[in-house]
C-alpha cells in the first residue's frame, strides 16, 4: 500500500500549520494537568475517587494505549502539556518566534547520554513503584509535578526538548510503539533537502516577518533524515518552517518503520522492558495473588526488595536471555536444515542481530499492553463518571454522576477482545520475525516460538 498524503488536503494542512488550534488544546491540557496535581495534593486520599488517579491512570491511559499510540503514534506528544512551560520560557514566546531570544544556557545535551537509557531507567523506577503510584493520589501528584519541573529545569539549561527526547518515561515507550502506527511525518523529496539553504526545519526561521517563521525541530531531529517515528514528536514545527513545502503527513501501512529496524541496544531493551512490564503488571494488578500484590505495594519491605529483584531479573536476564537462546538456535545450520530453510550461513550475529530482531517484539508488546489495559480500564471505567462530578472526593455532584455505582463494563466482550489482541499481536510479530529472518538468512521459528510462549503466559495471566 502506498502512502496517502494527508497534507495534500488544504484544510488539514492549514489546521496543522496554524498555531492557534494547537495552543488552545495545549492550554486545556495544561489546565487539566495542573488540576490533576492539585487534586492529588488536596483531594481525597481514596484513589478511586480522586481526579488525579482516575483521569491520569484510567482515562488518559485508556486513550493513550488503546487509541493514541496504535493509531497516531506520537500523537499524544503533539498535545502533551509537560514540555510547554519550559519551552515557552526557553523561547520567550508562546506562539511565533521572537527575533531576540531569551538568554538561557542553551547547552547541547551531553553526547554520552544521547540515547534512551535514562528513559528506560525512569520508566523502570515508575514501574517498580507502580502499585503505590496507581493508587495513591499524593504520589501521583508528586510524580506529575516532578516531571513538569524537571522539564522546565532542563529547558533552562539545555537546548530544545531535552526532557522529552532523553528522559520522559512515557515518551520512551510512545516512541517505541509509534513505529507501528499508520501515521508518519516525512519529507517529500530528498534532493530538495540536499539543496536547501540554512535547513530552517532544523535551525529555525526566526524572522517574525517571514511566512515560514518557526522554531527549529524541538526534538533535535533533522526532518530531512527521518526514517522512523521514534523521535518525531509531531509538533508540526517543520511543516511550518519548510520554505519548500517539502514536509508531508502521511497515512501508511501499520508497522512500516519496522521494515528497517534499529540496531540500538537501548531501544532493544526498551522492547524487553515493555514486554516484561506488561506481563508483570497483569500478574500483580489483575492476578489473584494477594501476596504478590502486597509485595509490590509495601515499598521498602524485604518482600518488595525480592519483588523488585525478580522484576528486574525477568526484564534484564530472563526475557533477553531466552531471546538470545532463540537467536542462537535460529543460527544453527542443523536447525535450518531440519526446518528446510538452509539458505547459507546466517549473517550478522551478535548484539546487532539481537537488537534488530528485538524489533519483532514491538507489535507483541503493544498488543500485550492493549490486552492488559482493556481489563484494567473496563473494570474501572465507572470511576470516571464519579470523578467527573466529584473530582476531589469532597461530596460534590457537578454533573449528577457522583453516585454512579461501580461495576465493570462490557465484561462479556473482555475475554474475546483480549484474546483477539494477543493472537493478533502474535501473528503480527511472527510476520516481522519472518521478514527479519529472511533478510538475515536464518530460521524465524525459534523467535516465533519465543513470541508464542510469551503470548501463552500472557493469556494465562489475563484470562
Ligand atoms: S515525551 Fe513525554 S513529556 Fe514529552 S511530549 Fe511526549 S509524553 Fe509529553
Ligand atoms: S525539510 Fe524543508 S526546510 Fe528542511 S531541509 Fe528539507 S527542504 Fe529544507
Ligand atoms: S519539527 Fe518536525 S521532525 Fe521535529 S518533532 Fe516536530 S514534526 Fe517531528
């Protein structure tokens, strides 16, 4: 299937280029974000009746995992309020660029940290404390405030959106799974970029008089070299600044980016972190094991320390270890001969192959999260109506829905929908593994078997 260029439509293009609709959404989002912090700090400590828990971990999470990431990739980052205050301070402007910028330090992010290991660590920290985070409004408020103030602080010291690019624990997995989305921003013609003077999409065009005035890519990406969605925050700045109308927003086939997977270990481990976390969350939050729930909740106890060690062991040793074993088997000529796929000696062994093949786990991981979130969200969705009317748990009834009784919704659809998601993810990942194996001239069967085993475990945990 070819790409369909959405920005050919003049209405879509001018809506995306215009800063005002985006600003309006930003302001609403920022107000909601600040309210979530306040609700967490001053509202009821009962998580299921506090706006911060209900709207962040149920409503926002449902929209993010079930809609935004699968269909719009980094679409959430296009309207996320976290980087805004820092970015507005950094730019000294809310809308158009000024001719004279404020004097902040504007340093380059350290070269040694230009990867997503810090994002991986930040996500793991949240994951290890998730039982407390998901149920305690004050902790949620502290984490939300910490993200906001860290983003502001980094904007004062480093250029562009350093927090988004290198630290945000949410941005890390959105970037990973955005590669599967059927939406992308890309250049139309390479040659036009080669001959383009000044590369305003990266460097900015700050004369307020210019029709194409705008900021250089806030994500420190050169749009002319974009081949994957991972680090493009869909801010639309390059669409505004490109003087040659060389930027397009396209509809495309799902998982198009995975045809040429990254060979980076930090991104490979992100795939294992997300796959493992989905399975562990399913066991802890949805499973029947009280002792496991207690171990995850009582942070600092010896049970929690064991839980944390097992959590990290699964993610950093067991899952990648078994995956390496699968790749080792895939490279064995005897196995290939056995399976009738002997087409020469396997190429590209080692870490590079490990990293490239781990991309085939991305669809599986996304579908694990979809299946897990369906359970979590459909069970708790009734709290959204309650919290809408009484966001602080103070006995208000703003919209007459404060007394809606808790009950799970669409329960009869849950198991079939989860099974569909998991089996779909398995088939999707198996196809990715087959493509990668064909290119490397090795057998895909061991990687497929790995995906199958992980899916069986997830089915067992969820159903
Ligand atoms: S990377 Fe994080 S902070 Fe930045 S826009 Fe995306 S979700 Fe928001
Ligand atoms: S995307 Fe536009 S502004 Fe950027 S290098 Fe290409 S032609 Fe120039
Ligand atoms: S400027 Fe363009 S390439 Fe950079 S994040 Fe925004 S939309 Fe993506």
